[in-house]
């Protein structure tokens, strides 16, 4: 079975973004001699008109890649007003948070939780087609109804990110934009480098220059434990044996975070999420497409390790993850630098956010069968060598101590909520709320 069968075409990749140099200045030099005085006048006037009509002309000149990275219009006074309104803090001591990947699964839930308690939230998302973008648009609709403005744009677009900080002095960044999925990394490695490495560095570059610098909380992954055999996985365990490029890019993110913390005094907290599931989830994940395929009577591939070894995951319910994200923001210390200069040591943390109760994939299917009242058409396959690891299991004592993190939803309860959402969203064709 092709691993991409649950996905839509391809996401944005660096290959799609042609880094074409701005033609304007170059062309001026080449043709200068051949212009008549009148010609020069009209030519320069045309350039002036172009720049005056461009919403953020100064950044266009300083970043030739922006035009090709740009996915939709942004800028202008009305747009800036929308940003300010969305970022407005409505509680004492509240935050203004820039959420990247806001139309993603975790991004949507975290943005809603922050907005509900009175924080200001602005979202950014590139709405790529790794999975059905209409689901992302439906999440965006939900966010807009709650008063969260989601800008369509890519985290590699420095001009856009700089504009955000020009308009709003964000106190925090919740960085959730990423190329997710373990197995897809073999099909489209470039998209992992583009989002998880280049995009993250671009974001950190903008954050370190901001004044004040924001505190940053970002999504790492349980996959960084790779071939680690010691269970449960603790933050201090070795993470130098990634089994997929996805894991390698998340691990690289953790090293990059260290560097920006060390050089620029950015406050950084990485969260190692363990197989997050729930309503409004990602269609590329097993629990999601198993549900879809069981309903359709389609065969589902269930992986097992060699010699009938159990494959298991520490499935973690979205509401528990949201609490972990919000507590991470709440306990983040301020960055210590400003305008690209470090002024003292800053906070650097990594936490496991798991459920600390691994469940075999076979049991996951059993729960879905009971909830859907249907028998699955199962095909047991040996775990392919495509980046999957045999099991994950989080030790959460560090997060418990520092964040007060305490997951409360078991897989049965969480899947019940997911199935209810799934049936209301896809079954009736009507959009439901979280
Ligand atoms: O914790 C993470 O950091 C990661 O969690 C998630 O990865 P995984 O734990 O691999 O979740 P997911 O694909 O749902 O497979 C679940 C189980 O089903 C098994 N599986 C999968 C596919 C299949 O066809 N058959 C099957 O048995 C499979 O072997 C596995 O045991 C996120 O997708 C990832 O982005 C990242 O965030």
C-alpha cells in the first residue's frame, strides 16, 4: 500500500518556491543607457507607483525570496488593524501570542484555549496540501468565529514575520507549524527540511531581532527517541539515533533551539508530543484513517514487529496536550536579549508530553470497532522500514513537576470523543464545533 494514499498530493516544498532575484534594480542598470530622458522618467515613475502600492515595500527590497514564498495578500492598514484586534489582551497579565501552524490540529486547539481565557492570539498557516486543506479551512472558520485572525503565509517568509512583530509586540510565540508525519518523510524529504529546519531558523532569526524578544514554546516530537530501548523515555535519554528524517529534523530543531538560546538569550521550550489524537485531528494519522476505512469496509494495514512483536504508542489526547502547551507558556521566563543582543542567560527546556500508558495498535483498532459497531477488515503486516519505531512510552515526571502536567484522558474516552466528532463532521456533511 502506498503510504501517500491518505494524503493529498504534495505539500509545499522548497522546490516549489523558486528563489528568483528581484528583477527591478537589475533591469534598471541594463537598460539605462538606451533610455531617452522621457523613457527614464516613465520607467522610474512606474517603479515608484509599484512600490507605493506594495503593502510592505521595504521588506520586498530586502528579501528577494518573499514574492515567491507569498501565498496570499497581506499588509495594508486594514490588515494591520485585524492583527491588532486579534492580538488584543483581555485579561490582567495576559499574553499576546503568535501561533504558527494555527490551522493545524494542535494549533487550532491551543489558539482557541488561549483566546478563551483572554489572551491575544494571531495565527499564521500556509494551508499546504499535505492533507485535505478544506479541513484546515474549516478549522480556520472556527478560529475566526472565536476572534482569532489566521494569516495565510509561510514561516519561511521573513518579511511577513518581521511585519508581525512591527505591528504587535508579541510576548510569546507558540510554534506549531511543521511538516508532520513519520512515514511521508521518505516521499518528500525536502518539505521536512523546508518547514522543520529552514522555517524554524527563519522564525528564530526574526524573534531574536524583535524588541522585546518573545518567549518561544515549540513542538518537538516523541520520535526523537528513535531506536532508544530504555523505557519509559525520559528527557535525559539518548536522542541521537533517529529512525526517520522527520525525527532527525525535530532533533535538529532541539539543537538549533540550544544555539539561539545560547547566542541570543531567547527563552525556548521544546515539547515532545506523543502521538496526539482527538477531534479535528490529522487525516494522515492511523486512528483517523482507520476510522475512515473501517466505515468504508476498506482493508486496514496493522503493523507488527518481527516475530509477532507488539507495536504500541503512548497515544495522548488533545485536551491534555493543550493543557501542557498552555502551562509551558505560563511558566516560560522572558527572553533576556533584545534587538539581536544577548543580555544574560535565558531559559531552555524540553518536556515529554505523553499519556504514559502505551496501547498496542491492535487494541486501538479493537476500540474503534466497538465505537463504530463495525468489524475492521484487517491485514497484519510486518512494520515496514520507513521510519516507524516499535513503541513509545513517555516518562512525564519532569513535566508533572515543572508544568503541573497531568493527562486525564485514556484512549477509550478520547477515541469516543473523536468518533463523535468524526461522524458529525463527515457523516452529516455539516461542520461541527470542537
Ligand atoms: O509522537 C510523535 O512525535 C509522532 O506521532 C505521530 O506518529 P505515529 O506515532 O507514527 O502515529 P501514526 O502515524 O498515527 O501511527 C500510529 C501507530 O499506528 C501504526 N500504523 C500506522 C499506519 C498504518 O498503516 N498501520 C499501522 O499499524 C504505526 O506503526 C504506529 O504504531 C505523528 O503522526 C507524528 O507526526 C509525530 O508527531
